[in-house]
């Protein structure tokens, strides 16, 4: 990805990856877990992008986001 790639661009890429995996999955649990992972990443990146666009700073702390204004 280029230097101008936003978090939203990455979110879209993760979503599209989940869609592709779903389209061609064989139906086993590992594939379903991979789809869920990419959907979770897509949502997380979307939230971070929205926070940044609204001027909300955040820090990552042991798998949690701490938002501050």
C-alpha cells in the first residue's frame, strides 16, 4: 500500500479479504475464524479512522483503546 493509505483504506481491504474468503471457503472452522479476524480488523480500523477524523486521540493499552479528547 502507498504512503497515502488511510486506516479506512486498510479497513476496506480487510473487509474485501473477508468477502473473498467467504466466497471461496470450504466451510471449515479455521476458514471461518480467518473471515472473522478480517471482519474484526475492518471494524477496528474503521473506528480508529473515525476517531482520528473527529480529532479524538487514542492509545493502545493491552488490547484496549483508551480514548481522550
